[in-house]
C-alpha cells in the first residue's frame, strides 16, 4: 500500500523521511501541510498531533520518525537498520533527533533575523514549544559548538573508509544525522556553519552519498484522496499494554516539550515497541494512530 507523507518542504524531519524513501527506492504519496497550525488535513486523522511529518499507510497513521521508519521498514526493500549496527541505528537516531536536533536548531536559526521567519511562524513556535528568539540567539554559540561535535564524531567514524556509519549501507542513524546537517545547510544565514561542518574530513562525501539516493518516486495527492486510503481496515496490532495502563482504556497521547492538545483514543498498545490508539474518523472509519514510546506522555482521558 502506498505510504503517504504529510509534510512541508523546509521540515528537517520530513527531509529525513523523504531521504528514507530514496534509500528504500519506493513510491510515496505527498500531501502538503502548512508549517504552522491549523493543519486540519493532518489532525482529522491524528486527533491533535500536528508535528511534521506524519505518514499514513492505509488506515494506519504514524506520528514521529521513531514510528515512521519502522513502518517503512515493514514495506520491504533496502533495510533502514543494516548490519552490523542493526537496532543500534535507533539509538543513534534518538540522540541525533533529540539533544543534537536542538543544537542544530541553534546552529541553523540562532543568527536568523526574526523577520526572516515570519510573524505567524514565531507566534506558532512560541505558543506550542516556548521558543524564545532572544534566548536562542544568546545560546547560538554554545549550541553551534554542540552541533559541531556531531560532525567531528561523524568524521572520526568515517575515517576508516566506510561509506556510512554502519559500513557499506545507509541506515536510520545516517538519515537522522543527515537531516540535521541538511537543516543547517538549508538556512542561508548559517552558511558558514554548514560549510565548517561539511569541511570535516569525509563528511561532505558521506553527505553527497546520502543525497544521491534522492527522494524516491513522489506522487502528489490531495488530502481528500489520501483520506480515501484510510477506508481500508487497519493492520492487526502487535505488542501489549504495560502497567499501569490497560488495553481498551481511553487515553491521551501528547509529546514532551509540546503544548499541543493530546490525541485521544482507545489504547491498543503501550510497550517499549510503541503506542497505538484507535480513533473513529468521519469519512474514513476506524484508524490506528501509532507513536514511538520514547518522548510521549500517556495519560488517562
């Protein structure tokens, strides 16, 4: 079934998923969403989850790259968790998309003038994530230094001649590191920082190899056409529900550091492998909304 990405062009996490499609060499549907609230085409499926990106595969809705990449892995093709690292790619990606992502935000946006972001974007990020432009600017030198460490460590990793961090094949860890550097390189005000990162030995060649996979076969879709895909039955749910929660209870799922309202649904899974809730959607029926376990706050609804 065709995976459908809800995204906007400048999102670094969306670029991670677009690059994953390229690595896997698969076709995918594209639904464009705004970079600020509201995002009705997305939230009618997720409930309230409005971060970018989100991927729909039939009636299964995957929120956060921590849930999206395992879903893409299940579609077959080139693995996103190649040996010898295998599942360790998840740990590297968690670091890159966690503390290192915030460091790269500072490296990319710390010197950006406020008027380059737009008033709507600033208000959205202040309300939802508490973004403080003044503090971000003050912290930019520190955060840039932290981001430079990732490039240095990546350079050291590649020094033995390997093409990617796991060897000859790219994986989820590469994609997470790549999307951070892509974000810095995409901001003109951070051009010198991006150049310094890419100047580390082996990093520019590694970056070019990943970019060379492209984005796969992108097919533009309307939101209504994508919604029609959700009329299929969702996949059976694997895994269990860990205490103190119970299968079938109504819960809300929100994200750490995010002030958006939680997505509410009937709990089907909550364990180390992820979270799944069931929701009823007008015009589509029942959908299963998937989240990674890390970074999510689950509360009774």
